[in-house]
């Protein structure tokens, strides 16, 4: 099994530095162009299947990457949705409490989600359920699969692949760039990261 885990393309809220979370924002022109460029770079990859977050920006990215490969099944899975920021969603990150935002990106072990938001432990749990279910499927062991998701959800998913994963080192130094791809090889249900945050 080979997995290509991609973060969605750029959105207007990315540019405006607004927290998106579970809000259903769309790709901007640059995000569309970036997804098309990534798709062209991966046009020879024989995808058998695609899983995507149900949010528009991720699903659209998946569709643009797949391009003319209309026969590839695209399956939405809510467990790939981005982390919810609750009452912070849609707000300019520069106007939010500096300490808590700094904790989210740099001191994750101290992060306390705002009202009605999701914790890092929660997103790790649901993406782990998705990942373990996926790699256990016997019928998919020889397949090449595209997974379209979001910055925090991608890092959460990759906790199942990284050596010595931890909440303290959750981000591995950065948020995955828009349309960056993490490539995972799964053999005998053991995962190995082949490429990290690759930009095509």
C-alpha cells in the first residue's frame, strides 16, 4: 500500500490568517492553481482510490489532483476533517490570545482549546481510527491511495507513522504547506514515511 497524504490548496482565509478549522471554506485562485500544478506533477501515479475530508477545500484539491482520472472512487470521511477551533473560527489569528495561539503551534502539550473547540488529543484519536482501519484492509494492501485533508489533521494522521510521536512534537517544526504531500509506504501493515511535506 502506498499513501499520498496531501494538505488542501490555499484559501482566502489562509492569506488573511484567519483560523479555518471546521469552517467550510473554498480554495482561492492560487489554491486552485497549486492543486492543478501538484496534480500534473503526480499525473503518472496510478491512484486506485481517494479518501478526503468532506470540507470543500480538501475535496476540491483531491478532484484537481486526480484531474482526468474520473474512474478513481472518491470517498468522504469525516475523520479527516480539520480540527475545530470553536468560537475562534473565522477570526484573525493576530487578534486572538497570543499565549494560547503560541501554545497551539509551539507548546502543544499546554494547548487548551477554546469554547466548543476540539482538542489535539481528539483529532489524534479520530485520525488514528481512520488510519488503523485503512491499513488493516486486506483488499487495499496493493493499492495506491490519495488522502486529502488539512494542516492539523495531516499532522495528527502522521502521528501513526512518525518514530517517537508525541503531542509535544506534534508539528514536527511546521504546519504542512498548502498542497504539500507526505508519502507513506505500508508493508505487512507496518508504515514507513518515504517523503515528508514534499512540494511538487
